[in-house]
C-alpha cells in the first residue's frame, strides 16, 4: 500500500471535504432479499419456503429490496436496478435465480453467470457484467436435475444446461458513474455474442423501498411522468428527475411496489402491484400497469440486435437543478480515474494478470456492500398494519437478541448465498478492504461492537440464522491489522479508533472466558466455530449427558485473541501508560492458556498429543476418561495462530512493563518456560510468545507441509489426506461416527444447507497461517528451517514457506501455462473464450486437489484476501 493512492482524484474523494457525501449512493441493493430470516414470518422458521423466489416479484419486502445490478442511496429510499426479457422467459429477469436450501444437492446455490468487474470505494464508478441467454432461462431444468442429483454428484450449473452454447447469449454490462455525489448515471451496454440476431427488452428500473405498508398513515413516495422525464418525490429527500435515452421507442411503465395479494393469497385487491411491469411485458396485461404514476417505474427499450452487434442505453437520476452533462465523456473520465487509482495501488505488481485478479477481488468487495435493515424486536412482535406473527416464532430464533437493531451499510460475505453479515467474515473483509479504503474498514469493525449489534453480555452477533452462535474471535486481529494498514497509508496511527474498539473488545473477551470456559481451566469450547462439517459431529449441538469437548481451535482462537489485545494495549500505552497494566493482564492470560493446552500442569491433560505430535480436540467422557479425537484437521493447526514477537525497541519507555513481565515469569517459572529467550543474556530485547516452542512447531509443520497430509498444490487442505483411504471412526454414546478426507463437497449433511465440505482449501485459514509464519520469522529469522515440502530434503526458512504458500494460493486465480485458471475449472466455456478469459470468480472454498472453485461463487467476503497476497502491503 502506498500513500500515492491518496494523491489520486479517487483518493481525495475518500479523505477530502465531502467524503461522506460520496458514500451516500452505492451498490447497496441486495442481490437476494427473499429466503432470508428477516423476511421470514413463518411458524416453523423455514425462511426459504416461507418466501420463495416465485413470490419475490409479487410480494413487497419488509426489510429491504433486491435487484439485478442494483444501486441505491444508503437508506434505500430510491433503488435503481435492471430488468431484462428475451421474449422467451416466463418472467422478466429482474433478480438472480438460484436454488433454495432443500433444492440444491449441495445446499443453496445461485444459478446465474455474473461478474463484479470494477469499482472504486467512493462508488463514483462501478461496473458489473451479466450474461443472459437467448433461449428461455432453464428454471425448471435446473430445479429438476438438481433434485435428481445426490450428495456424491457435482452441482448442476447453468453452463451444464447448454443454453450458452455457441455463444447464444448477450453480455449485459451495467456501469454507474456519479457526476456529483447525488447525480447518478447508469449505462447499459448490451452485446450480442452470437452471430445470429436476437431480440431483447431492456428495462432499467427505479422504485421506492416500501416503508409505508407497515405503519398507519405513513407518507408515500411518488413517481410521476412529466413530459419525457419522471419526477421522483420522496418525503425524506429533495425532488429528483429520472431520464432515459439511447434508443428509439422508449416507453415508461408504472406500477406500485406493493404485494399482489390476489396472486399470492387469492385475496381480491386492486392494482397495479409490484409484479405489474412483469405482467404487462410478458403477458400484455394492460391493466397491470399505469402510464402516469406509481412507486415503481421502468424505462422500456426493445432492441433488435444483429449478430455480434451492441447497443448502449443511458439512465440518469439527478437532482432537479442538475446541469447538462455529456454522459459518454463522464463515463470515460470516471473510468480513467479508476485506472489511475489502481495504477497507484498496484505500482509494485508487474504482472498484468495479477493486477486484473486483484482489481476484480476488490471490485467484488465493493459490490458486496448492502443496506442491512433488521430490528429483531419489531420483527418478533410484528407490525401494527399486518397480521400478528405466529406465537411459535418467539421460541424459534434470536428471541434473546431483541436489542439488535441494524440499519447500516455492511459488507456481505456473498450477496446472493449469504446476504447477511457474519462477525468473523466482517473481520476478514475489513482487512482486505483496508487495502483501498481503511476508513470504511474501521467503520465496519466499529459497527459490530456498537450497542445495536453487540449483546449486553459482550457477545458479537454471529449471523441472522443464529445470532447467538459463536464465530471465531478475529475482531481483535482485524482491528490491529486495519490500524496498521491505515497508519501505513496516512502516516498517522488512529489511536482514537484503536482505543474505542479496544474497550468493547474487552467485553467480548470476557464473554469468551466466561461462556466458553465455564470451568475456568483455560481450555475452551466454542461450538462449530465456522468449521462446517470438519468434525465428526455437530460441535454446536449439545453433547450427550456427561460428555464435554475441549477444542483445540477454540483454545487457539482465545489465546490469539489475548495476544491481539495485548498488542493493542501496548500501542495505546504509548499515549496512556495505564494500558501497561492491561497489556500485562493479557500476557498473563495467554500464558495460562499456553500452559493448559501444552499440559504444563500435570493435574490437567492438555490438547497436544505426544503420540501423533499434533493438537486434537479432547473428548471428556462421563466415566472420567479423556480421549483425543484423532482427526487431523485444520483444528490442530490453528494453535500456530497464537504468536507474537515483542521487541524491546518497540516498547521502550513504557513505565513498569519489563519489570511486570519479569516479575510474573519469576513467580511462575513453569509458565515462563513457554516464553523464548526471556532470561538469556543479550537476548532479552526480544521475546517470542507462542503456543508452540521450536520442536513442537517443527512437528506441526512437518504434518502441515506434507503432500500426503495437508499440503496441496494450491495451499493447505482443511483435512489431512491421510484419511482418504482410512476414515476415522469414533464411538460416542453408543453411536459410531466416521469422517474421511474429501477434497470437494462432503457426502455428509451434518450441518445442512451448503455447510458440506470436509477437506478443501479455505482462503481465510490459509491467510492466517501465512501471517503466523511471518510472525515466527520475525523472531527466528534464518535460524529456523523446515523441510518444504516435508520429505523433499529442501530446507526452507519460515519466510520462504510463507512465500511458497502465498504462491500456491494465488495460483488458484492466475492464468497457468495452459491459459486457464484452476479456480475457474467449472467454467470451461468461458475459459476457452478470449473475451471471457479475464473474468474471475472468488469462491467460498476450493477443491483440495484441483483448485476448482466450490461453494458460494461470489465469496469475495474472505476470498478477496488474495488481493493482499498479490499486493506489496507491509506485513503485520
């Protein structure tokens, strides 16, 4: 990261006067609002069934809006989006289609081809690409074939249906450019990719979020035709004009963004309704629309496109006093400014393909922002104008989170498959986002510790399906990393940010200690902790009576958390010496955890297994026997995360620090042995705090770096390959549980949904391993080497290993010697097309042998971490 990005026009928008105004409008419209917990008012909590895709065009949403290639203000007062119709589909295409949880053979799954291609943090310029077939969209085929396939089969994707063969589709590029912060231009370029002619209806749309149907006497926005333009009036905003041009025959179509109760429930009602434009375009239902006014409007263009031809259309949504602007020149200017911004960011990256991958990863992050609106108290009790919710809902989900009231712009893990925030995703997303917009990254981290998010007991909300689940505590790590990145960019450390978030993190750390180590043994539980199907059983479920599971990952996360808070406290102590005491407190807490996991005190059994030289979860049985769960997974590698190097030169002058540290270690010599070199003459200026000492570090890395265990061509697997032919079996309470290595999707529906993997590569864990190796390298330098790969005979420093793992991970996305990207192996048709070869998707996880992208296809929430691996950003 370089300060030169702040010297670009885009960089000045982020920090200059009026920076907040540039952020008011952005890609804040969800890709999917239907099927979410927020819209679920059922008695059984089946959100997918209560609000399916088939209802989305006809039912008004309560808590937000969705649309294709959407753009809105930060409160979604006004929403822009695109609708398309190829004159063959049963409905217009105005939102992305996918399978719900029960329909997909591997859980929920979007079945579309779309790419987030470009964008800048102020959203002065944004671009995405949607591929729309000439033939009827294969809705029924996708559902039927997916139902036929089982867990052992690959997912049936849109390219498998054949509708894109021979390039019989249109590339639909959607761009947004701002002339001023509130003057929005939309450009739609339709390119017929086939040599055969086609006919396509393009309908850019504007509508008001329905915020009037839920309370009595709520004021209602209005869109009305005024000459050749549409006047937009909203009670919360100044008046605006909507205009459209680019092709003859423009037709304005109006309806109301209200539920079609006649279609949904058979209740008689007068329209036009939310689906009015659809019904008019597809079925020529003239009574379904109005020609003069409504709360939703479409600018209808009918294009007859010759083979390989293109057509450009424009839409402008601007204040009524906005001046004349040359639209094409505006887009050219904003695109140049985006190029300048990324040229400054990528000045140290020589490879053009690496620059392309990084830019698309960051574009995906930017497009993943959305308004997240959810007031749990109101959701549980219902709205005064609507039927009372079923009383069963009060006991189904989130009833202890009535304090949670969100109305904020948040980055989603995946805008279709995960259109809700998750606390640990937010941490990874913030670290990646800080590469281009540390201000927004800090804002995201602070949001989750606000009273409207954080539970009064100190817990951070996990995700809307179960806010009280436990996500790994990465917030402290993310806060420190974002602080560092911001300081590297601006030259000034934002200690106010660090102090504000630190006080809230103290509450969250206390929650972990009090709730996940109830017996006070410094060995932690935590539940599934994001590791879907990695265990033999559902670790979030209650154990049988008398059983308890001490988790290697839970313990490692809390140990790493203690070190993160110690590091932050020491930084704050440079301004206020009272933080020295708190830093020492976390130093001591870390050593207690290190002692427990390593079994320093013989009265307790730790989690290190001397037989296998690995960390395992330990199952404590009712008869008092303790049994390691000998499943070698990334659970046992996570103790590497807990590492911190303390250098005297970084903390010289902090009153009492060294004396306090030495005093504790003299008091507890058993734990002091876990701190490297603290009492060696001449070496006291540098301390290593880690859950592993030298030999155990080598033992663990020997497993991690072995090709027949964790090391894949593309990174570190989630489960050891040793279990491919010899699954692990374990008896618990009379039941035999088994697990085996599977490089892709799992054949187990242990968790349900798309939580169905065993051994693939997972970007965030690989990234954390690389960071940990680099921290170990700070201490050992070139005095510590391991075989890389194990058994190769080549001795590498830890820095070389970190570099090697980084190269393996980036290889997932970069063009190989055959001109293909391993992660895009499922898109062979696009890979073979020179016009599509540069398009990149960022999946949730990756096949452990081939690198093929799996799971959610737009998981730029954490797979965007590859942008950091490709950058020249300073290391932590």
